[in-house]
């Protein structure tokens, strides 16, 4: 991480101060929880997720692309139907 100061705190002490530790991690603090003196877990803020509008636009784009691809594949699959009779045998 880019932080110079790493706050190390035992899991048992962190239980008492969890809310404050979460706020500090959200603010960018580097917090490591220890168990029996050994590093066990790092508290890391979750990055904000893409906006709902962005996700909707992305899904719409993917659906259009899949629909277009399906039409193209169907056209290619049917392009040589004239070579076969109704029974599926070569004409």
C-alpha cells in the first residue's frame, strides 16, 4: 500500500473499536488486524461500484451485441438450405 504508517491492532481489541477502524480504513488508513502477534487481516475500503445508469447501458449494449450476433449466425446457418430437401437429404 502507499501508506507509510500501518496501524496494527489485535482482533480482540478491534472488536471493541470496529466502527472507528472501519471509518479510518474508509479514509485511507492502512489497518492490519493481528492474531497471536501475527498479521491476519487487512481492513480495506471497498471502491464505489459503477453507477446504476452505467450498468444499465452496459447490459443493453451486451444484449444488442448478442442479438445482432444471433441474427448473423442464423443467416449463415440458413444460407445453404436450398441445397437440401424437406427431408433433410441433399436435393
